[in-house]
């Protein structure tokens, strides 16, 4: 999981079609409301991503899985490995 600071995002929308998991929605989207505080808070806590990496081996297992935020979210930043 990664997060984007809503006020640092310039709303260019380039990332929306580029995300292979279709996991990014504009902050103006009606479904974005619950995600805004989480993105704002954790974008200030977690390290910045500076290098492109291949997807995690089990990424497709979780793609589209309902309720995965409640089931799996942890406030600890990932190791990036
Ligand atoms: S690519 Fe996405 S996160 Fe980055 S500025 Fe554009 S809309 Fe915001």
C-alpha cells in the first residue's frame, strides 16, 4: 500500500490510469472521502518512495479483495522489500 498527500498532489491524474491495480481515485471522487484522512496522515509518517520496484509476488492475490484495509492495514511502514 502507498499513500499520497492530498494537498501535495496537483491533481494531474496521470497516476489514475497508470496504476495497474486501479487503486487510485481522484480526491474529488465521492468514494474518496474515507481515504483522504488516511492518505494525509500516513503520507507524513511513512517514507517516500524514491525507486521504482517490481510488484510484490502476491500483489494479484489482494487485487480487488473487499475489506482488505480493515483486515490487513498496519500503521507500520513496510520494509519495501
Ligand atoms: S501523478 Fe497522481 S499523485 Fe502525482 S500529482 Fe498527479 S494526480 Fe497527484
